[in-house]
């Protein structure tokens, strides 16, 4: 826990006191602080912890940094009291400064370099407190859509936790699918993770249940699967970048999810080759509701013109979406030689002008 700011002449830290309470032996805690300066030219600041016995398990990153007026520096203060005796441990976080650049010779101005002493108080306890709770939120899902859930873990204890999480998906008394994974949270930290459950659902009422053995009662969330599915993804545009023979030619598609649920699809781009064959590239894409994304595929081609088409498809539909047609043009060689000629001509012109001036 970090408390309000403290200042010395020209140098300050907020919060201005480092305090961790109820920290378990062999536990872990971390907080951030901001160091500010009024010196516009910048101060080089070095951080250290006294006494050395406290500095052995209370660390500051970065230990040396430059801070300027209006550009505060973020510090990470970490306590890991491995093998430390229970009790209250006190000390000082020292911030000593020096100029980030030397004073020019002959400069008669006097310079006062600020230093800051920040009090430190850490309470280490010998008893581990395991306390946590879990939660789950189901994102809107349409019939046959991709189910996404946000799982929450809150660590209210004094030791870091990495519990095994389990999410069950069910209908009535039946479990349709389960997913297991591990989440980690530091003391006082709340973590949220998005998980995708690969199960296509028809319309109707469902439920999701999340649990962790160390975290008390499981949490049950009912939800509805709506339908039928409306327009899923929109292929807003496809364009080919400038290409040269022997190089990779980019083809970029702009895709938007207009649906209210997470959607997974596959972008396919096909180029008609001179021999009558087809060069095809594809990539799977997963978009959040309302998300827009650029997806680029790269083709290795020889010089020529290639009729192309791009479309989105979904395996469960067994059908292609709207097709966008374009022409990919590949030139024989990049204009490097032209640039070199221009550079040479420019250099010759400069030399000619210099020669004329000397006369």
C-alpha cells in the first residue's frame, strides 16, 4: 500500500510512503509510484533502500533513471520477504539525483541537487491467508455462434494464488462442455481473462458455472442463445500493394464484425495463374463484436497481372460469403536503378555548381 506524495526541492514521489501490511513470509507484493521533477533539463536519479537488510528483499525498478519536468517516471516497488522474520520492518527509500548532463565550462550558476528520503514500513506476518473469489460473464451469443466468457479471479489474501479454474457449460441438468485452465493473481489483485468455448449452440436457455477449489462457492450464470444468426462479418474492402517480381506482394482485406457476438471466420484469397492454376492463401480471423481488423496475406509472384478474388467462409456454413474481385499487378523490377540515376545526376549538379563558384 502506498500513501500520499512527498517532495524535496525539485524532486517528488507520489505516493510518498511505502507501506505493505499483512505480507506473508515467503509472500509477494508490488506497487507503483511516480517520481516527478521540476528540473527541465532532467535529473539522473538513483534509487536505493536502507538498511541493506531491507534492501535485500525490497527492490525498486528501475534503480537508475532520468526524470524531467512534466515527464514523471514510474517505479515498481516489490517486496518478497523470503525467510524474513515476522514483524514490522522499517527503513528508507532514498532517491539521490545528479545532473543528466555536465554543466558547461564557465557557467557560474550554482546547482542544488535534490535528494528524497521516503519512509518505508512493511508488516510481515507468519500466517498465510488464502482468500479469493471468482466470477464469470457470458458475452452475447447468437445461434451457432462462438461462445465467449470473461472469467474473474480476485485475490483477497496475502499470498499469490494460481488456482485451477473450471468452467462448465450446460443445458438443464446436462453438462455440454467443460474447460479447465490456471489463472494467477498477486495479493490484492483482480485478474480477468477471456476464454472461448468451442461449442456451437442452438437457441434456448443455457448456463455457465465457474469454480476454483481454493475460492469458495462456484458461481452460476444463466444466459440465452438468440437467433437466428444475422449478418456476421463484412468484407469492407480488398486492395493489393505495389509489387515487384521476386518480392512478396501484399493483399490486404478490411473486415468488420457487425454481429453482437464473437465470430470466427477464414479469409481466402485466390489468384488465377497464367498456366490456369490457382494460388490460394487463407488465414483464420476472430473478431469481437464491432471490431474492425486489417488482415494481410503475402504472395510470391513473377511479373504479370493476376485476376484475384477474396471472400470469407465459415466451416460450419460450408459456403462462401460475398466475393470481392481485384487485379494484382506485379512489375518486372523495382525502380532502384531510376533512383540511383537521379542521385548520381544530383551529385554531378552539386559538383558543377561548386566548380562554377570557384571560378
